[in-house]
C-alpha cells in the first residue's frame, strides 16, 4: 500500500512539475529598442511624453509599454497624472501577433 501511494505521489509531482508543451521564450530577431526621452533617472512632471526608437528585426512590428510592470494598453504616447515618486518604464518589442521579442529598454523616472 505504501509503495502504491509513493508511486501515485511521484506521478502527481511529475504531472504538475514537468511542463508538457514547449517553453514560451522571447525570440531574438535582431530588433533593438532605445528609449530616447525621458532619460534614465530624469525628474519629470506628472504628465510627459515617452519617445522610443524601434529598429525592427525580422519579426518586430511595434513596442509594448509597461509602467511599473503593468501593460499600458493602446498607449497614446503620453503618461498623464502619474503619482509622485519613482516609476519604471519598460518598452519591449513585439510581433504583429503581440508575441514578445527579446529587445527591451527600461528607465526609471522620478515624478515631482
């Protein structure tokens, strides 16, 4: 009985711990992203424009913008009404299907 319980436990652990499909990893297609404004560490007001350059590799179509780790859906290019303090801004290259690529750039700004 003890052997059957250990076997069942081992099967359960393998089913939960071992992924069954391919790992989803960001693809390096040769793209490059550079945030050009504001600069890393810059002090900004609560409303400011984000500018970045995307050099498209073989798959890149656009960039995804994140503020403090949260995606900014349909980002219009300007942050408005941010709270005072430090904020991290990240831009990551993405395909037409919104799959992430490895090209990223990130900065920290201080809203005064």
